[in-house]
């Protein structure tokens, strides 16, 4: 899964900005991506060794959405009996790149 851009409905995000509402528990399996994925996994259709989530987990760094997505990724891992959850956002990738460059220059 990639670039979930989760946020609560009350976040006031522009149309199309949020791909996953993190406070929409009452929605059906066919209308909510996470619920639909859980149902698909339970049907035995999907298998995976790891759950990967590169890209943005939330929209505008919503802490409520981050907690929701992180718990959802671990629930998917549990349902699939996968070995682990891996996540790396673009922000973290950029931060690591800047740190490596800074360390490399400092060693010169």
C-alpha cells in the first residue's frame, strides 16, 4: 500500500486530498478501503510475507490518522500472518538523505 493520505473527516481537507478517512468506522466494506482489504484478506485471496507502506500515511500529519493507519497496518499483518510491517515516508527518506550528506561532509 502506498500514499494512504489518511485524515479524519473533520480535517476540512480539499476534495480528493484525503484517500482514506480515519474516523469512518461505520462505512461498509465496499465503501471503506481498509475494511474492504480486511474482508479480502479474510476470504483467503491475499497472502504476503511483509506489509509495506511507502509514501505518506496521513494527510497534513494528523496524529489521529497516524494512529489509525499504524494500527490498521498491524491488523493487516496479523490477518495475513506476515512477518512484519515496514513504512518509509518521503519525508523520512529526504531527512535520511540530508543526514547522510551532512555526515559525509563533516568527515572530510
